[in-house]
């Protein structure tokens, strides 16, 4: 993998704003190459930039990340699989609601201050809170994927049609 490819890989994996120095260190590249590549990615709209005092930090395009996650869900799952996942998420959350007599993960988090809870119970609740939050995020993404599923399928069909027409009319196929 070239230096620029390593920089692009680190940039694609960013989840929070990072400096050129941090990105350079992660990509194991020199500062100048990293600076050139990251600023280029920012000019192209792939990264945002935040000025913090004397340091510029770069962050992912969160909109692009959202759509990439939705696109991946659609590409890797059928509609039925996405619907099934929604049901499983709902069942798991309902089970936690019944077990702990709460409606939200926030209410469960409030219960962590209960002095009567043993350390094992505290750990279990903490882990459930993290899973609950992740489930809510997954549910949100899956709902978006289902809402866009038909549009993405239509776009793919159109892409396939254009590719097929291009093959039929390619110069190598003319007689």
C-alpha cells in the first residue's frame, strides 16, 4: 500500500476530528505527504476541517458516512433480513424494559446510582445500556435503509442498464 493509500485509509476510518500529525503517525507517512493528501481530500469535500487555535483538525464527512452505512445495509441485506433485524432489536429492548421496569436506556442508567446494587449487577446494567444505545442507532439506520431500498434498487437497475448499453455500443464490438 502506498503512502497516499495509507493516508486515505486512515482518513476514511476517522470517527472524530484529528490533526495532520495524528493522521501522519497512524499512516506511518511523512508530514508533508500527509498534509498534501488530507488538504486535497478536504478540498474535494471528503473531509471537513475545524480550526482550533493554531491546530487544524480534519473530520469525516458525517453525511457521507451515514449514506455509506445505509448503502452497505442495502447491499448486504434483503428487505426481509432488515425487517427481521428490526423485530429482533424491538424484542431485545422490550425484554430489557420488562426486566428492569424502565422505558429507556436513560432510565436504566439512572438506576446505576442505586446503592443496593452489587458490582456484578452494575456491570451488567452498564453493558446493557451500551447495547441498548447501539440497538437504537442500528434501528435508526435500518429504518433509513428500508425507506430508501426501492430507490437504491431502481438506481442499481439503471446503472446495470447503462452498463449493458455501453457494452453493446463499445468500439471493440463495432463491425
